[in-house]
C-alpha cells in the first residue's frame, strides 16, 4: 500500500510539472533569500559537495531547506515539486566552487544556467532551437539577446547570443546562408 501511495504522489508531482512547464512564468525571484549570494564570502572546493558540507546553504525556491526534501514530507504534502528545483543561488555556489578548483568554463556555464532559471522552460527550448545553425538570422539572434537582457537580466546569456550571431555570420551559419543546389 505504501509503495502505491508513493508512486501516486510522485506521478502527481510529475503531472504538475508537465502542466506548469517546470518553471516560473511570472518572473518572480527563484530565491527567497534577501542577501545576494555574490555579496557573501565565496565558497571553495573544500565546500564540495554542498549537500554534505554546507547543506544549510541549499534552500529551494519556496524556502524549504535541503534537509526538508524527504519522502515523508512528499507523502504528507509538506513539500512539492517546486521545492526540488535548482535555484540561482545553488548554481552560483557551484560556480564559486568550480572557479576555486580552476574550472572557469564550468563556472561560466553554471552562471548561464542560473540566469536561465528565470526564463520559462518553453522559451528556453525556443531559444535553443533558434541557436541551431541555419535557423535564425543575425537580427533574430540579437533580438533574443536583447530579450534575455531586458526581460530576465540574463547578461551572460545575452552575451553568448551576441557572440553566436557574430560567429554564425563569419562562418555562414545564419538562416539563408545555405547554398542552393
């Protein structure tokens, strides 16, 4: 009986995620924390893994602590799928650890991911498809960069789109650049 209840609860959580698209659509902050992570002392590789060494830092989008994310809390309804989503703060912590370990490109990627937590999932997929070679004009890509910057404050992602537009232009990978047969 318990296994059936767990499966039903998990199935219900998955259903909720699929219905909501898995991200916040209202542009609200993903973190309830008042102080910016970047304003705090940077973490080091000695803080890894966070779940073991610094679990108090891992707070979900609705303020639930890492230690509250248990099966019994799922069963009782005290936590929901939203509580399991990654937050910009958690990604920034991971970026700080990566930087301290000399993994600068991973840190940049984690910061881009942190910015994308503010963008609705459906829009992220549209942007991903737009970035595929021969799918967008330079103007399209620059427009997406402006959207990311203005609507979501995603400066690192916006810079990546601008760089992509320039590289695609040089390499003839923009929409309309395909040779005709």
